[in-house]
C-alpha cells in the first residue's frame, strides 16, 4: 500500500516536485515554485489524488488521507515550513480527518 501511495503522489504531481517518505505511512510532497496564490493548483492535485486512492486497486484496500499544507509565502509562519504543515496535519487528524 505504501508503494501505491508513493506512485500516486509521483503521477499526480509534476516531475519537478519531490515525493519523500517521512516514515511509516507519512509522506512529504514538496511542490516547487507554487505560492499560496496558486493554492487551487495544489487543491486540484490533492482532490485527484484522494479520488484515485479512494478506488480499490487489485487486492489493495481503499486509502484515505489526512493532509497538512504550508506554503513558503504563508502569512505568520510559526516555525519551519515542514513543522507548520505538520501542525496543520495534526489539526486535521484531531478534527475528524480527511
């Protein structure tokens, strides 16, 4: 299932973007040259990703995701971009996931 998620991330985003496995079932996806004003680009890709993973594939189950996003040009950064995205992710998980 980890390979499926990694492959879907790679195929959903652009070749210039980076997909990194953080550990366990957590991934970081670095989307290059996209500012907060281009948020719809990221939203569209994440919607496509969630729709693709919501379909069973072979003998693999449906995959659901909780996602945290932070942009390099975000207002009032609290910490590094990674830590800010991680904070958003855990806020999502605490409030019902997805």
